[in-house]
């Protein structure tokens, strides 16, 4: 496998920043794995490898690429296989052309998380990372302020405890927290919505099944990070529940309202040991999605296999 990694279009410090796929590059002259959004766009690089018998791409951006571009489909017709983090887009795209779309959980470099096993002492109550994109997010942070909490973000907000910190520092804080809140949704702008609707048959993509497109599912890497750090995932239930493509329902806790979330956090704080089996199950499951296992199972193995 030849690794073709083109940087520049992703966050500078993210889970996939630490992937180190180059470790698995054996110099192949027939099999290429393209990584990085720019790798799907750079026509000169694609031309250089056009004679390779197998060309694969890890799509870490779906469904966001439909928000702002008109080539989220055509730019990937070059590849034989596209491994995408959006199972709905994979289902929608298969059969539209020769490219095979294969849903995968975001692969990660397990070496970055070895230090958290055995699990770190839990000195914080609850953790959230990300932005505040909806009234639910704002209510969630207001509720969290009543706890020994961590809110890390790239944005300014009076509830933020740690702003623009490194992923490694973020994982240290995550590992020291009893639970982590996850909301696996995107909130498109009016411009994003208009762009999605320029694609033919866009409404057949299950991710876009809300006619208003006010919310769209996306499996967040923070769920993966929490599981591998030994932190209980508290995931907001929604109309898709994309997490169930990768995890069983006994490997995380759903919440429905802010009041429900607060009640769960209170119980986790008091009875944390009762939740440790859930944490352990999630940890064992997420181990199966490391980069070596991805390469062995999906890339070289049975692409139709599932882990549930």
C-alpha cells in the first residue's frame, strides 16, 4: 500500500492529525491509499497515480462536503473505493457509479491513548468539547456549570474552561472525567442547505431526510475519544442515532432532554462504579476500530464484515 497524504484542508489538531498512516507505506506501485480532503481534489496528484490498480480514499468529511462544494461526488469518482464516516452517504452513493462506498468509524492511532489504560482517576464530573450550535447546546452548558466540568472549545464563550488547547491536553482532561456529552448532529446554515439542494436526488440520502435540513447526522470523533479514554459517553438521542451503526446500546447512555441529562449525570457522580461495565464494553469495542484493525478488516479483509 502506497500512502498518499495531502494535508491542508483539515483542522490542524484533530484525532486524525495523529494517524501516522505513513508507518504502513510499503512503497506499493499498484495499491494507493489517499488521505486528506485535498487528496481527493488535487488533479495532478491523482493523475500521477492513475495507473495504480487499486485507489482508495478515506473520506473524513462527509456529509460536510455537500454543504459548500458542487463536486463532493465527482471528485471521488476517480477512486475504486471510498471509506466514509457517513453510512447514509455510503448507502446513497453505492450503485451510482463504479466507486464502492464503504462506511467506517473514524480510524485512530491507538498509540496516542495507551497511557490512559488502566483508566485515569476521575477527578472531573462531566466533559464537553465543541461549539454551541443550538439552544440545546446553550442549555447544556448552563446546566454543566453546576458541576466540576470541562468545556473545551475553539470559540469564545463564558462557559469555556479551556480554549484552543491541544488534542493531547484535551484527551488528558477527557480521561479524567467521569462522563462526556455527545451530540452527533450538524446544524447547516441557509447557504449550506441551498448547496445541498443543488445535488440531484439529494433527498434520497437518509442523512438529508429532514426536508428542512435543519439538522443532519454526523458521527463525532469525540465519542471515539471518550470510549478509548475510558470515559462514559452520554449521547443525545435523535432521529438517526448514527452511533448505533458502530456501538451497541449497552456501550453508552442515551439522554433525551436537559433535565434527563442532568439526572443521569447526578447518578453517574454518585454511583460511578455501576457504570464502569458500560465504560469497559465501549473501550473493548472501540479498540476494534484502530488503524491496524481498519487496514486488516476493511482495507485488506472482508469489506462487508460488521462489528456489533
